[in-house]
């Protein structure tokens, strides 16, 4: 049970003091993520330089789990290449489905705090909202030759 307390503390900390919940006016990529079943609604904003995500933030409203998950995610992907961020995103989704090994969950660092969500189906969409939005950004972005407004 010590683990569970530790994980709750991680989630609480990211809710009280989200590091990445702020506007990012010069973001290169902006995409909305909505989870109607809970009322979570976030805007994910990323700055990219070539293949590297150089900065990121999110704004919007939602439950504690959706907000903490998005904050943790941004802490993990900033400074990484898009491919690496995608890999982490897919790993996170596998963890939520209960398919990731302990080693893989370790690799997810603080995001591993959300692994018990796999036992709470009603909250799964909250936990994956930020990551789904990230994956959608990546796929959308891949189809565009440039992120500059036309
Ligand atoms: Zn939610």
C-alpha cells in the first residue's frame, strides 16, 4: 500500500502545482483533446524544432486524473524526438491496457503512477486523454509539410 500512497502523492502534486499548465502563444502545434464522458477538455500545445519537441504546455479543464496525466506527459516528452514521444505514448497506452511489463512501466517514470487506472474503466479515458491528443498531433503533423499557418 506504500506504493499506492506514493502514486497518489504524484497525482496530487501534479494537480496542485502543474508545471506545464499554461499558455504557449508561439506553439507550432495546437490540438484539442476532449473526453465527453467525463467533461475533460484540454488543448495541447507543442513547439517543435525539426524532429525534437522543444517545449510544450496545456490549457483547459478536466478532472484530476486528466490534468495530472497531461502534466506528467509533457514533463516526459519535452526534449525528446517525436519518434521517442510516440514510443512513450504507445507504451503508456499499453500500460493502461494492462499489457506492459514491470520494466516498461519503470521506463514511464511518473506516468507509472497511473497504472492502476487500468482497473478503473470509467477513468481510463481521463488518463489517456493527453496521450491520445499527443498521438493525434503526431499523426496530423506527419501529414503536413509544414506547421506554419498558410
Ligand atoms: Zn476525467
